[in-house]
């Protein structure tokens, strides 16, 4: 009996020792868990943020910052947002948004600001805007408090005013201020500020260009704004245009007169070029005519050179005779010596014309029986 009792005592002591070790380990584990996550769990529990110890442990395994998620849940709870696990801003959805690369605190602040302003913005929509690369908090703030955009943008690299020309050719330099508010319905996929600036600039240039005179625009600058607003410049953009205000307008150059001057100069240069072409053609024609004159003179000289030989041949052939000077109506013609002319003789060889043969300066030798 005593041995049985001793065995029971020993086994009971070992059991108690094992239980005490296990209890100590559990206590140490609880202490470690409370030391690491207890403060966050207690903060969430006291705020009614519904963050379980399991969620905190999972955050550690996923390397998610506990303070970020707990603070977001506490802010949502204190702001009266829906943080229920089904359909609300639950811990799991916050963790998923953080793991996707989103800004959890920015999304929560945007939802709180939208709720205070009476704007319908739930967590899913805000998270989608944030993941699309847009600043959802700035979008909500711009929707509540409209933003003013300079047109053109005053960044030091571009011009400080838009240049537009009226129908009379006078240039106007215009600077405008565009008041816009964010359109949350088109924030995802909508065009940015650059598109608004470009469209407003186009509308201003079109409005001024349709004016007959620049004086009409200077008298009523509001027609520029009305003309620009009538074209629906904010279509498919992330903004809604509230107003377009003309901040400054100046008179620039007379573009029409300058263009006419440039056209006149161009016409003058063309006319001068055409006149130079005609002058060159005339000079060429003149040189060509001179060449033809020289050619004719050369042919004339050649012909003159052939005359003596032809006369000599004619004399040798007896085809030429001398004609004395004749008197016309009893008077000598012009009292001048008439040049000697030669004519062909059709008389038979050796017979004269009834006059003395001494009149022929080249008498032919007579035959012996003559």
C-alpha cells in the first residue's frame, strides 16, 4: 500500500509539474502576445473599432503596420462610418487595400470629408480612385472648395497670355482664370487639368477669332467667357467648370497688316525676279541679233569679194559694154558726172551702135578684113 501511495504521489507530482510548466508557457505566451499586440487590441477594443487579436497576428505575418490599420479603424468608428465586417470598412478590406499599394489613411480621411460635406463616397469607390493614382482626399477637397486654374499655366516656362486674332487682323493677348470642381463620377478615366487648360485656350481663341473687330472684344470681354462655356469644355474630364473669368487682356500686333506687308514684299520679289528673267531674255536676244548682223556682214563681205571676179569674167566673155552719159530734156542730170554703168550687149560681135568706137574704153581687136 505504501509503495502504491508513493507511486501515486510521484506520478501526481510529475503531472502537477507538467501542468505547471504548460501553464507557465501559456502564461509566457500570453504575456508576449499582450506585450506586442495588447496595446493595439486594447485601443481598438476601447474605441469599439472591432479589431481582433487574430487580425493583429495576421498583420504581423503579412508585415502590415498595426498602428496604420488600427488608427484607420478608430478614425472610421469615431467619425460614424460603417466598419462592420460585411459591407463596411472592415479590417480585412483595409489590409487588402494596403497590400494593393493604396494609401489607407488618405482613403479614410477622404471618406470622412465626403461624409461631412454630404457627398456620396463609399469605401470601394474611394479605394478605386486611390488605386487609379488620383489623390482622393484632394479630389474631395476640390469638390467641396473649387479650384482656380490659370490659363495658360503660369509655370515660368510657357507664355503668360494666350494670343488670338480678331477678323480685322489685330492680335489680343488674353489671360484667364478657370474655376473648377472635381467631378467624382468621372474622376476615374477623366481627363486632367492639362485638358481643361487646352480646351479653355481653344475656346478663347475661337471666341476672339469669331469677333469682327478687336474693339468688340475689348468692350465686352464677357463674350469670350460665354463663347468658351458654350462648347462643353468639361466633357469627359475629371472636373466641372464653374466659371471662366478674363483676368487680363491687352492689344498686341496688327497681324493682318504685317501679313499684307509680307505678302507685298513677296510679290515685289517675285516681280523683280520675273523682270530679271525678261531682262536676261532681252539681253540674250540682243546678243543673238548682233551675232546675226555679224553673220550678214560676213556674208556681205564675201559677196563683195566675189564682185570683181564676176566683172572680170563678164568682160572676158564680152558680156559688158559702156553707156555714155545721157541728157534728159536738154539738161544734164543734176550737173553731175553720171557714174559709168555697164549693160549687156546683144549686138553681133564686131558691130557698133553707130557711134565712134573710141567711146568704148575696152575696144575689141578688129579683124584684118574689117
